[in-house]
């Protein structure tokens, strides 16, 4: 199952090795690649991959009757190894963003070589999932991200979509939220963009909190990923079939960002996943020295609170919240 695909001695510290977990049945089968840990603080993705690894090994060992491996599944649990070991988003030695270095190079620095090896091992996949965290210093509901989705990507998103149980008003609403990403010049260097350019049916599963894990949510997300595996044919079951979920697609036009007019301490009063009415208080900014309230922040219109500032120190004009609003929302029903 565990396979070493790369090893190198960096300028400082111990040797760095990159591993993947592989399950394969037969030849000329479809391949699904799942990548986590491009940044050192993306711990939620590492945990979800560990749950998937245990599940797939149980399937292979016959401990889950009815399930069987029907294709090739490869998991990359931890890519930015040095940053993970430091507990930081980026490795302090080079301070490079690993997700802005693809496709990398076979003869460059450590980051270039790691990216190049990962790219070569995933570029010919039929399907791919990138497990990403929320925006830096924020927490967000788990959701799906797509780049310029065509019909096949939208169909794939519906199989990954689904409600996350354990509800209540304070729980995440599920993976029915799909954000359509806008390409930028820097986006060309991301792993996800490299997959799209290689005609891989690729999706990003984003959300949660950086530098932390949510075991309850990940346990539920495991079921969504298993359903996706059934849908694309790399996993099979004697009686169970993949189920389509309901996906709500949002473009950049549907996003409303709320920014701070002053620097200070942000004290949130809303929670991600809440459906907010216009004027609902999101939180307030307080002066660090006097404790006086500098500004109260409110929802500019009705919408779903997608992202909220998690780190309390805020600079002027920094975004503290992102809402998804109903304007021009597009629905894709399970039977479409």
C-alpha cells in the first residue's frame, strides 16, 4: 500500500521522502488521485486522507463485505513535509508556496522537485481531488471548488455533494455548495490548474480551519468521498450505487466580501454555515490598546456565511467575512 516515490537530502535537516498509498485492481482501469498537505497547516486534509486509507485497506482486506477495489486509487497524504513538521503554512527555509510551483522541475530546488514528482504521478489520472483548507487565517464551511466547469465536472460535483449529518443550526450545511473559481495569472502555477490542462476531471474539496482538524466533519466527508469513488468506478459495491446530491453553483458575482475599515481585534458573533439576513451582525472590531469598539460589521444582504475570520488580529481593509448571495444562483437538480 505505502510506496516511496521520492527522496532527497535538503540543505538542512533530515532526508525528505514523499510517499503515496496505492490500491489497484487489474490493468487499464481508471485512476483517482487524492492529494493533501500542499501547505503545512492543512491538517484537516491529512486527517481525511488517513480515514480514507484505513477505509480502503479494510476494503482490500475483506473487512467491509460488499465493497471491492475496482480501479486504481492513489492517496498523497503529506506533500509539504518540511512545513508540516514545522507546524507552519510554508517551510521557513525557502518560504515558497508549494501550490504556486507546478509543474516543477526534476533538477531544481526541493520545492520544484517535490512538485514535479507529484505532477508526474497524477497528471495522467482520470479523476483527481485536491484537499484544501480555508483561506489563510479563516474558517469556512466545507465546499467544492471548480475551474470553468463543463458538464462532466458539474456531474462529478453532484456525486461529491451531499448533506453532512449531525446538523443543528451551528453545523455545516454540507457539500452542496460549489464555487466556480476565476483563473488568474498565478493560478497557472497551481496543481489544480495543471490537472485541468491535462483534461483530468478534477475538483477541489476546501474548507475547515487551518492548523486544526474537525474529526466529526471529516467522518461525514468520508462518506461523500466514498460515494464519489463509487460514481467514478474506482470502487464498487455488490448492491450499493452512487447517489447524486443537489449542488448549488455560485460564481464570483454571487460572493460578497466584508472588509475591516480599521485595524484591530475582530470578535465574531456569527458562525460559518449560517443563513444570514441583511443587517445581521457579523462581529466587531476593537482597539487593541483601549478596548473601545472601532466598528461593527454587518451582513450587506441576505446570504450564506461561507468564510469568517478566525485569527483575531486584523489589518485595515482585510476581509473578515465572505457571503454567498442568492442573486443569479443556478440550480442543478440530481436528475439533470
